[in-house]
């Protein structure tokens, strides 16, 4: 059974993450929100520190995800790299979400490599900064409808297609590209490929101007007769072990995105409580909500939603650490936390009135940043559909 206390062995790690969030991320948050597409130089020193932490095997935050163990981990329970990475991500996103998504060698593509790559590929690509390219102009939430093609040509694959909304697409060292080996075979033929920057035929077409996470670059990338070595196909190249293996990526990334949402909402709640207290509004947990100030009651309700999202997120991470299938729990955490982050940040702006709406406070920025967490790595609607299929025992064909 999951223990609701933070494991003591992660204490020092989380203190470091919170210190970085408080001293590097948050003080520079507004600066890079205004200077969209400018890389936060302050991250270089922190990224070097994080490399050392990750080399120790404990993880510690960032969007990179972790590699699952193949065994049961022995008797008892285990709190490992999945849990530490989720907890670290919460701390860092208390500081700034855009900064976390801009951290070198911590891209969402790294989670794909950790999830799907074999051992030799992990040794080759594990230290790269990898972004992930899934979404296409005509293919959003339905990953199985991907039209980017990868055609075998000797000891290479030739990739053609266009990907949009690629987080860190310009800054990263490589891109994990989802492509189909044979459109006629549907989802079974979809594979992921590591395409390193500088590969002929790969072009960053443009960067998007966005509502939030402006410290992070979001790119459109085009592949035109892009030749990629066959050994860059992640995992098993056989068709009959296709889409299910690729989808393992989401079991790693969805709890991470949920953790981002939990950290961001935590920041908004904490700041709102401070402002309410300054305004003379007391939040009393020993009184029924309906006997308190309306703002206090609204705050308590928002905080309860946040607690639920956090517990779902920790459960998904704990299950991964203990080699338990967590596809359902990963989607539940992503669905709940993504929605809660948007609702809480907007409610906090509302509760704080002009202070919440002004650029003199970070509440309005957090409200803008939060929306992406309900969209990328599978929208709210897709997560609910996945949960429904799992609970009802329906296939994707039976429940659309």
C-alpha cells in the first residue's frame, strides 16, 4: 500500500529541487515569459547539477522520465526513480513550468527513449536532449492516425512528413519521431525513430507564438527524404510488436505531465492563500466551509481537488516503480491533474481580483501556462476515453 509521506531518502534531493525553483526558476519566470523563444541561460548550471544527480541513479525532476525495471523488485514496496522524478517535477514546476520544459537533456523524447529503447540504444541516446514529435497538422489526439512515413531503404529508413507542436524542437539534440512503416496496417505499423539534429532532410520550419510556457520553444519540423539509420528505430522493429510498445511512452510521460500540473497548481494555491491572508480572510480547516468567508470556502474546495490530483499522480509513479501496469492510473492522473491545474489557476486569479489579473503577480502567467497541461500528452477528452475503455473492458474500436 502506498505511504502518503514523502520517502526520507528523497529529502535532500527535493530540497535541492525546491531551492533551484525558488532561486533560479521563479525569479526569472517573468523575464523569459516576455522574451519568448529566448533560451534561459540560467539553466545551464542547473542542468549540469542534474546530470550528476541522475548519474547517481535516483532521478530528481525534469521531463526525462525513467526506465522501468523488468522484474518485480523483490518483496515489499519500492520507491525508486519514478517517484523521485515525479516529486522533483512537482517542486520545479512550483518555480516555473516553461523552465522545466527548457531543461537540457530533460525533454519528453527522453521519456520515449527510456520507455522503448533497448540497452544499446539507451547507451547511445541516453545522454542526448531529445524532444518528441507526434502531432501532425491533420492528426492531433488520435496518435494512430499518423501519416508521417518511414520506408526501409537498405540499412536506413527514409522519413517524410511534418510534425507540429514539438516542445524544445529547435533547442534539442535529437527528435523522437513517430512514423508509420505501412499506412495500410494502421496502428500496428507505427514506430518511433531517433533523428539527430543536422540529419539532411530534417528542417525546423518555424517556432510558434503561444499563450503560455513561453520560455520553452515549440517548433514545426518537416522531414523530406530524411535518411535515418535502421538502428535508430527504437525497440523491436517487427510489425507485430508495434504500437503497444510505442504507447509505453505515455505510461511514463503522463504521470510526469500530471506532476507538472500539481506543481503549478500548488504555486497558485500558495500565492492565493498569502494574498487572502493579507486581505484579512482567514482559512480555517476546523470550520465547515459553508460557515466561512466565500473566498475561503472556494479556496478549500480548490485545495481538496489539488490533493486528489496529487495522490493520483503519486499512485501512478508508485505503480511504475513496483513494476505494476499503470496505463489506467497514468491516464487518470493526467486527466485529473490537467483539468485541476486549469480550474485552480483560473479560480485563484478570480479570488485575487485585480492582483490576480495583473502582470505584477505571477498568477495570471500560471493561468496561461496551465492550459497546455490539459492538452499535450493526450487531451482531457482522450484521457477520459482511455479510462472509460479500461474500466468497461472495451477496445478502441468498440468505444470511440
